[in-house]
C-alpha cells in the first residue's frame, strides 16, 4: 500500500508538499532522486520516491504533520555519509534532506557555546569557533562533508575521541520536531541542568528514529595552544598495543592514538606518498595538545615509551606542515583502501583496550578462514577498530563469505565485552546483530521508547529494529 502513494507532479500529496517547501525544494522525478537512494554504506541502496529539502523548522513541522495525518514514513538525511544504511529510503516514504538548513545562528564566547542548524558541515563548526580562540573537538573522518545534524543523530566519534570524547559530550541542547509535528526544545546553555529526564540524550544517537533535529546547541572548549605529532612503527601489533597501554598507564591522555596495520600502511603509502615504513607490522599515530610545556614533555615521554616497547622508529613532526603530513597517514586510510577493490566495507567494532590485540588477531584469522582481503585500522586509544573488507558486491559467493566473516567478528567482539558499533550506528547494516549484544531487557526497552515517542512508526522505519517489531 505504502509504495503506491502518488507523489507525482499535480497529485494531492505533491501540492501539499509544494505549499510547505516550494516546488524548487521538492523532487519527484526519477533522475532527481538517484543521489538519495544510497549513503556511504557499501552494497545498500533503495530507490527514493520523494525528496523534500526544507529551509525552516516550521516547514519541517508542517511536513511531519502531513506525514502523521497520512501515515507517510519519513527518512531524515544530511550529506549521506553514514556507514550503517541509516538514510536509505523506504517504499512510499519521504526523504527529508536538511542540507539547506545550514546556518550558524550564534557563537556565544561568554557561555562557550555555538548554535547551528542541522545542515551545517561539521568542520564549519570548528572554523566558526576558531576566531574566538575556541575549539569544537569531535572530528569524524567525514568532517569536511558530514553535517552536524547527522553527527548528533549518530553520536559520531573521531580521531580525538580518546581525550575529548564524542559528539554526545558536546551537545547542550537541541530543537526537535516530534513525530506529531510538535516542536520541542531539549536542554539549555546551563552547565548544570537536572530538570527532569535528560531528554536530549535520548535523541543523540537515535539515528532519526525518534525525532527530527532542527537546531543544535554545542559546547565549545578553549583552543589548545600547542600540538605535537609523532609516528611510531613496530614489528608487531603486540608491541604497538603495549605502547598504547603504557602511555595510558603513565596517565598521559593524548588527543589521538591511532593505528594502521601493515596492509593499510602499504595502501596509504601507495596512495598518499607520505613516507610511511611499509615494512612495519603496525604504525601508531600519536598526537598531544595543550600548553606548550606540557605538550613537549608528553611528546618526549610517548616517544620514549614507544622505544622501550620495541618501536622500529619514532618520527616527530618538525613543523605544522610535517604534522599534517603524518596525520594524513590515518585520515586517508579509507580512501587509500577504497582504490583496491570495487566494494569497500568499513566496519566498526569496539572492545576494551585490553583486548585490542586479540580482536585484531582474530580479524586476521577470519580473513584467512574465509579467504578475504581485510585491512584493519582505527582508534587504538579507545578500543575502536575498523576491519575494512575489500570485496566486490557483484560477486554473490564472495559476499556470502563476507557476511559469515562479519558475523564471526561481531560474535567475537561481544564475547570480549565489546560493542558491535562504536561510532557508525546500527541502521540497516547492523540491525540483525543488535539482539546478540542486547540480550536482556535492554532490547525491549529500546523498542518501548520507540513505541512511546513514535507510535505510528513513521520515523526512519526499519532502522535499528524491523518495522514489524512494535511495542
């Protein structure tokens, strides 16, 4: 029934939507809908039937009221960089694209906050803070193209997560359009605010299943005065992991502790030509920031710890340009690997740091078991690992092996006390695996929350849970 809704020009629904956003922001022609049928997730796509791109909260509210009255599913979308299939369209639904709501509404240095619309590019948040001597730390790999609304909806992480935390740690408030079309403000500029349930936290990471974020109030912090970057190479992953453990044990909390395995390192060097030691089994990117004297001491201490744990070499950045070049070894990893095979599946699991070597070794065993090409890199400092499968989605037999490999990796992750997603979200891609992790009342609790806030199941249906699973 849903797939038969008529959004064609001149139809009742088309006219209703055009009154809300204008015809210039309403798309129903097949050629205009193609870019909205997929996101950054490999091997997931679905044809969109209608796309609206509102410019105001009032327009979003009007669209949601129409959807509620008509029983029309709504899938919210930003830049489409998600890696869990969270913005894949559904039959007979509306894709609500928020990229035109892209204004920074206020920078408030007195309260260390910034207020932005959801379509603002993530890096632009930090750029706006910079002239005021302030800093927005979360830095997902897609920060130059992802939107802040998408970051909040997926609770995005980034390379600086070890020291600074993730998106959730910086959201002080938000404006949300509820499934009824009503508009709610959650949170405040107050550092202390315990009035009622922390409702904003329920919407952070909810992947568009509970409400539509139309404004975000973010915390800023003073900008670090100095930064030092180091790159250490190792003969074994064990030495690299032990180095990271010893750095943390010494109570040094760098802003970045990233690793690349040998395969990733070789691909990055071939792609970016940054002078990486391709013979190494692992390299670790280390960055520390803060006051000049502290940064210098921490950089020296980390270099010494790496050497004590068998580092083949430790390279210190000579200047800012050199630091950027070293950091690019990690930031270009996905792009470098994506050149190897037609399909690149970037996975995302997190384990307690004490089990890092075990999960990386297990990924290598899985690659051999299923005869797959898997590279691994990620955030050693916070236990977030990205096994990256290089494959071809048109090869059905190989993709079946990929599915078995992923299932094994998720099971091992859970066995080690980890989580099936540290920063990408559940969406469609990991929906089948969520019940394996949430085996007690917590899974039912998630469904109860969804049923209470969105009883019609209109917002991003089929994501996180199967659409039929209603409380």
